[in-house]
C-alpha cells in the first residue's frame, strides 16, 4: 500500500510517500499475546506527530494486521504468507505519550512473531535490531507536521525500524527493571515461575485485560446460545489461559448443543441476511453525510463518520491533487466496489425522495390525489384509453344471434416531454469541503421537478382562458354545450362557490353520461356516471370557504345548511398554488373510480440524478467540474372530461 501524505504544497510534497514509523514493542506473554507500544509522539522520517493527533487516531488502530516486513512500494496488497498477528484494544499511555495495543500472533507468520518476541525479551543476550513499524496514511499540516491520521494500513515487524523500537518487558513476570539498551529506557525482565498446585502465577492487569478481550471476542464469534456462553465465561473469566484451551472448551459446548438440538432442527433453504460489506457501510456513511435515511439493513450499523465530501472524494479516488482521475495505488479503501459518483448519486436520489415527500405534504403534492399515474416502457406518444359503457345487456331470444355490443373508447393522447439540467460541482467546492451546498442540491432539484408537475396539472384547468385543452371530440375540456352534441361536455358554469352551488356541481357530475361511442347517434346516450366529485380545487383565497362547505364543523353560521347537506360525504379541499384567479374553482371525481387526468412516467415519477465526474468527462478536463444532471420524463394529459367540472366565475 502506497503511503499518501495529503498536502497543499507542490513538487515532492505532493508525491506519494511511505512513512515507516518505528515502534517500541512491549510486554510479551508466555501464551503468545503481546502488549505493544504502537507509536509515540515526536518526529519520524521528517514528520512530526503531536500527542493530540495520535490520541484522535485511536479508533483507526483497532483490528490492524501485523505482517513480517513491509510490502513493496509498488504493490497494492499484502501476502497472507506474511501475516503475523492482529492488533486490538488501542489505548493512550500518558506516561509514554504513545498508543498501546494488544497484539495476538496469528496467521502463517504468527509463530515467527511469537518466537522473536520471546527471544528479544530474554535477559543477558545480544539483541538484533528488530522492532515494529507502522504504515500510515495521513494529512500533512504546516511545517512538516501531521495534521490528521487517515488510516493505519499495517503494523509490521521489521529489521532496523526507523524509530529503533524494542520490547520493553514481559507479562506475568517478577523482578526489577534493568536498563538493557543503554538508551535510558528501562526494560523490566525476570524469570517466569510455573504455578504449582497451590500457587497461582502472578497476573498483571494487562494480562487479565487481554484474556478478557480474547474470551469475549471468541464467545461473540462462537454463535453459541446464551446459557452455553455463560458456562464458558464462568470457566475462564478473571484468569489467564491459553488460546487452545478456550477453543477446546467452545468446541465442547458446540458439540453438546448440537447433540441436544439435532432432533428439533428442520433444515430449509439456506439464507444469509443482515451482512454488510464495505460498500454498504460506506453508503451508510455517505447517507449520514447527506442527512438522508440509510438502507433498512444498515439502520443499526456502526460506521465511521465522514468529516466531509473532500474526505470521501480522496478515499475513493486517491486524487489528492484534484486532477479528476482515480489512482488505485493511492486508494485508502482498496477492497470495495463503491465509487465516488455512485455513492453521491444514491444519496442524492434519497434526498430527492425525502424532499419530494416533504413538499408534497406541504401542499405541492395536491395533484397526486387527483391524477392517475401510469408507467410506460417507451417514449412513444401515449393514448389514454377509457373504456366506455354498454348501458345494459340486451335480452337474447332462444336460438337468436348475439348482437355486437357497442364499446367505445376515448382516443385522447399526450406526448412525453423531457425536463432537466445540470449543476456543476466544482473543484473549489470539493476543496472547500462545502457539504452544506452539496446537501442543498438534490433538495432544490426535487423542488423544481415537483413544482413543474404541479404547474402542468394546474394548467389543464387554466389553459385557453380557463376552458382547458381541446379534446379529440373537437370540444374544449370545459364547455357548457349539451352532451348530446359532438364535442359537448356540459361541465362548465360561471357561479361562485357556495354550499348550494357545490351541490349543483355534484349533481351535474353524477348525471354525466358514460361514453358509448364518439359518433352520431351515440352522443350522450350512455348510462349515468353515478359518481360524486370527491375533491374541490380552489385558489388560496377560497380555501376557508371550501373547507366550511366540505368540513361543516368549520362553519360558524347560526343555520348550517351545509352540515345537513354534506355530513357523511367523503371529500377534500385541494389548494392549487399556481391558480391566480381568486374566484374560479373546480371539482374532480376520485381517480381510483374514474380517471380523468393522467400522468405517464418513463423512468419514475420522481426525477433521476446522474453524476459525471471521472477523468474522461470533458467538464472535468475543461472546467475542473463534476456535473450533477437531473432528468425528468413525463407526459400529462386528459383522458376523460366526465369526472371533471369547472366554474369560471
């Protein structure tokens, strides 16, 4: 793994660097576990590490692997053959001004790590220059200081480490401290004593802490039921033990549980649930950054918090110089399929959904209650098909021929229109780490798309001076011509909104004849629609008037005529933000019963977001800009005039 120092300077300071930090190793236990001093404050390889920087990095040291020797600079991975252990339990040692870790030898090179530790701790012997060295990613500060650790890649056992690291003392030992190095550091060593039948070996707090950690980690991974875990915990709690002893005890409990439950097990198809990979965890962190809901599976996951969009960009591109590319050799996150643009796009789409719902509840979603939404697989012109009525089935005499039934449809059409645009995410925005601006972008896009749809539906009632669009039968959507005439719709009045007039409109809609056929002899001959309007559409100026009619408990008059008329009738008042006339109003039947206004969508009712920001994007090369594009493809039209009524006052 290449070591990257993120910097604002030029030339060599911006090049990839590997910083090998020599570490002082410490305290080896006879069972093979070690407590080590991972890193101390001070200068290493020309960079100065302050105590507060190291203290802030404690979470990064958990579960860091130890390898024998550093990997080659040109490689992006490590060989499993070199794996020698795993570190845990990072803690700050105020006296030593450094970070301590528990190191458990593991992997093919684990025996080598344990053997070297025992040899280096042996008193009175010449010691080779072997110690620990950290492989780090960090952000530089002014004057060759380290501003922040980004990631601990590994903590390796090496020859001649840069800081001259050495083992300090053995765990489970007795004796006095002796300065064995001549460098002013006291190394406590002694001969360990084997415990007799009545004498327990002395135990240090560190040894007990390490044993307790191993016990809880092993039980957590064992998947044993609670009572079985309790048996193992009582047996090993509060004392040191060999790892093999604990493993054997857990295996015994597994065998016992299997024997007791085998007869009750019914095996079915195997399923794996609740597992999150690195991409899932990263998406959860990005969702948190954008302040949008996580996926259901990641709701309770504990993920590291991103400081900003700049950190996210660097982690997933390695582009510390903002050239617009992806540099695999510099990536802090090697083993993930996630990419910057994909994660940002997913979070932005979630933000759009959230904002869409918020604005809908606030009033701009009024139209969703009265339209029929339909998905289409192509962008061909849409034909809204409304099945007509045959009135009543005719009687058929014995042996007589069945007549053809007249079933009509309304050939109203609409075409898809593409709406959209893009917003530039500039190099300056990323470098300034302007998260607030980035969070605002998808919410603004959602607002623009929702207002556009609101305006398209509202215009159906206001186009052509309030008469609406022309339909296929030749008549305007709203007209007062009799339905027995071609193009006649009989759904337009000029009276003001009142309880009495609302009843007039309800009656007119209820009596509208269903479609049989758009041809002479069949106009206005269908059976009644027999449906009352559910929604009254009004401008803001008529909202209270409409509510006093639809919701009679709001009426303050002494004699409440509307209460007797409307009680028990379903209905709702919808305020249309785009209507400027203070007196016009309309009525609409529930679209679930009789669709009138239809909205077609090709890729979803909500707008889509795309992010173009790789090194092949012309905008990145020419403008230092990643582009966030929004696209919205919808078709809005009228399928049937019968469930609609308008009053142009």
